[in-house]
């Protein structure tokens, strides 16, 4: 399995991760930029029963630890999560929260 564009700080990391982990979603990039060492991506995610917007920010710190945040907004709710994690635990937290938003939309 591809390592999602190799590192979190590459542009398109979050977009690629969503496409790979959730192949049934249509993901459109709205905006992406690099602000110093921080990557910012804003995506629109479409599914059969609705859509949500997601903004992901990440910045690599020392020792492979990332300072990151994710804001997910749908018609029914908004989630804001953030942390300072290694890549594997960050991916797990992001996937769990995306799954929860999808389940909420599908209800």
C-alpha cells in the first residue's frame, strides 16, 4: 500500500489518504497551500446521501511527530480534532473521525 504521498507535509496528503481509504467517496480539492512548514488542505467530500467539508493542517515537528488539526463539517454536525502524534496514530484518529461523520450522514 502506498504511503500516502510519503509524508504528511506533502501537498495532497489528506486528499490521497481519503481516496485510498474511502474509495467510494468523491473527493474534490477546494484549496491547498503551504504556509511556512504547515500544509493546509480544504476538501469537499461527496457521497450518495450527502457531503461534508474537511480542513486538514499538519506540520512536522522533531522526531517524526506531527502537530495537526482536522475540522469536518456536515449538515448535521461539526467535529474538530487535533493532536501531536506520530503518523500511524494520526492516520488512525483521522480515519475513525471520518467514519463517524459518514455514519452520521447515512443515518
